[in-house]
C-alpha cells in the first residue's frame, strides 16, 4: 500500500510521465560531480522532482510498518526514458 501511495502522489505532481522523467533526470544530473551542460531550467526541474518526491514520501511514509527505519527509493530504468521527448542521459 505504501508504494502505491508514493507512486500515486508522484503521478499527481506531474502532468505526464515525460515531465516526471525529465525532472528526475535533471535531479540525477545535479547529483553528479560534473554537470556539463546543466542549466537553470535543469535546476528548476531538479527542484520540482525534489519537492514532489518529498511530498510523495511523506504521504507514503504513513503506510510503512516502520516509518523511521524505511525510505522510498525511485529508480528509473533506461528503457523508461522513451516517452517521445528527448531526455538527457
């Protein structure tokens, strides 16, 4: 149940899967030691991801059996980035 709540909140935070992927990818890029080609738009996308993830995690945490010891980890598989938009790797 907790995972469904978490994913549902993420889905509600973005108008479509492509935007969710773009924001998550920007956050991943921001976390890397080198940020070649990173822009202010990427920074905004990263912040959107961070806010959406924090809100989704807060909502899902209430459904965890041990909320102080468990966390949510979102993973995007390579093939998931094929949404019709160009998403930087």
